[in-house]
């Protein structure tokens, strides 16, 4: 009898978010599940890790025979590190992160705690996927995500991923019947045009709220932004080697 794959589930919205609850339910139909997720929302944390304070992981109690869950005081990357080093008795066959409440397409991948958790697993040589739904509401409905999350997960388990590559999956916030399918694409060239709203608190001290708007600078029809705007699920292979390989020879010509 073949052993079921061990799937590590995490996120950045916190262990009580409805997105991770949906993801856990889907993964339990595919393999054995262990959950290690932040005890509070950690959106926008990127790849931050805890260095100067203690980490806690509280095991949650469920009915006998079900999966294990741990609520962790750290960041999404902390959760993956702790899961692999302390909380699992064998190396996970797969790590899935999400389902995030909100987009992680294009430049958002840089800031995303969801994707950083997946990338941390990838650094450890574990195939990993980050899933996101384009709806920021806490009570977002994830039903339309389920068939796409399952088929992408099963394909990764069947085919594997190259070392250094993880998948960034974004799902449009529309009825499942209106989703046109899955599109393999590249990350769009886009960014946030940001401002700070300066205010004064009752004690007369300045404080700031980050504001801004998202600007897509890419007209290509092979990008994640195009796919999502046209009702496709976008799948972008992401690498965590940030070397600009194409510029190495240029630098060699500088007068150092």
C-alpha cells in the first residue's frame, strides 16, 4: 500500500481565516495534513523571520484520528521553518500556502507572506504552491477555488517542481462557471504608486497611513494580470534566485 503524501498547510492570514480552512479541507482529500500557521494575521510580512524573541507553537485539539494543527506566534516563514525542523516526523512532500484573502499577482509576490511561506519550503527542497483569491474580505467565498486548487496540487505531486521553483497561483473572484480555465503565465511588470496620508494624533504627534494605487505597466497578454482580468486562473512559476544573470557580463566590464 502506497503511503499518502504529507502536506504542510500554512498561510499569512492566520490559522482561523476561512481561506486556510478551505485549503485544509481540500488537502485532506489528497493526503495526510499538518497545519502550522500564524496565530494572528501576518499579511505583508514578506520573508521576515523571528530572530530576537521567542517562538511558540500551540497544538490545537481535534477529534482522534484527524490531522494535527499548530498555532504559531511567528511569521509565515517561521511557521514553515518550525514545521520542518520540529513539528513533523518526516519531511513534507508538499507545502501549500493560502488560500490568501487578496491578490498576490505581479509585484505583490515580493510583499506576500503567503508566497514567502511557499518560498521557504522551496528553499528546503519541498515542492510548494501559494494560492490566492482576488477578494480581500474576511468572509470571502472560496467555493470557486476548490477544483483549481485540487487539480494544480495533484499535478505538482505527480510531476514535481525543479529545485528553486515554486508556483504562484491567483484565482479571480467570480463564479466558478465564469472561470475560463488555467493560464500559465509570467509575472506582469506592475507596481504600487504609493503615498502617505499624514495625520496628527490627539497628543499632537504626527502619524502616517500608507495609501496608493496599483498600476499595471505591462500590455502583454502572457501575464498574470492579463489572465486574471480575462477570468483565468493564473499560474506563475517563481524562482527565489534573485540574481540578474543577464547583467553579470556587463558588470564584468566595469572598472572595479
